[in-house]
């Protein structure tokens, strides 16, 4: 039995997040799209058939793997209710005070009977550069490179060039996926560094996120953070 427990970071496959890209240990790369939803059941039969055919065409046009994620999370609305109470206290109209109080009671009862969930729709686009060395691989070769003048700098430069080449290929895949989703009638946006960090924080700290949720769930357009879609 090992004397020391494994570091929690050792259990996470992510090496870094940069250039709006998740870099996996070993050199694999991922970009993640957040996709807006559509209420398929409210469409007419003709519209449903068009969407279904467009989705089929989209899948047939992709020659690389995709991961589609539907992330559901329970929403805590305590802060939202606290905000309503503050608004009621500031309201001078007795009628509006009563309406806010009644609305708050309705929300409390509704939440007690029904769990409020938010859903986020994500598409993960992967790319694994051929021959891209990992950080550990480069480090292992550094003693050899250090024997020659400027060897360490050349190794680092080669690693950067390989990363940039892989990133260019990944961006082309992402563009194809975005075009396919738009053809279906869905909005899609690639997450930036800050949004990726927020996303993975939510994944690994669901209880904390639930406690810290500030707003009641509502319809939110793609591109406005990681709200519901």
C-alpha cells in the first residue's frame, strides 16, 4: 500500500487550458461548443422532418468522433428569493409588495414539489496531433538537448510549432461542426478559456455550484456564459 495518497490533480486528465483549448495529458486536444436547444415537439411534422434530415446529413458529413453531452444540474434559488425579499422591502406600493410576496410563496411551493434543473448542451470536438510530445516527454529529453547549445530552446520551439499545427487542424474541425449545427437551425459557440474553466469547475464541484447559484433558471441565448439552453 503506498505511503502517500495520490494528489487529486493526478486524477484529472487535463494538462492545461489555453488558446480556448483543453489539452489532455499525452497531447490530445479538445475544443467544446455550447449549443442552443430547440423544442422539437412543438414543431410541425414538416419542420421535424427537415430537422431530422439535416441532423442525419450533419452526422454523415463528419469523419471524426464527436462527444455530445447533456449536462443537467439542480438549481438552488435561495439567493433569487433573497433578492425578491430585498425588492419587496424597497417597494413603496403596498399592492406591489403583496404581489412580490405572493410570487415568492408560489416559487417556494413550486420548488418544494419540483426540482428545478438547468440543462447545458455541449459538443466536444477532439484532435490528437500525430507525434505531438507531451510536457513530460519534452522534459525527459531535456538532458540530451542541453548537451548542445540552444537544445532546450529548440525543443520548446518544436513543441510550440506542433501545438500550433494541431490547433489549426482542430479549428478546422470545429468550423465544420459549427456549420453543420447551424444548418440544423441550432446556435453554437466555442467556449473560451474562462468558460472552459467554469465548465470543468462545475463538473468537479457540483454541490458547491448548487449552493452558489445566484439566478433562477431561465432561457438564455448561446454565448452568454454557461447558462441554460
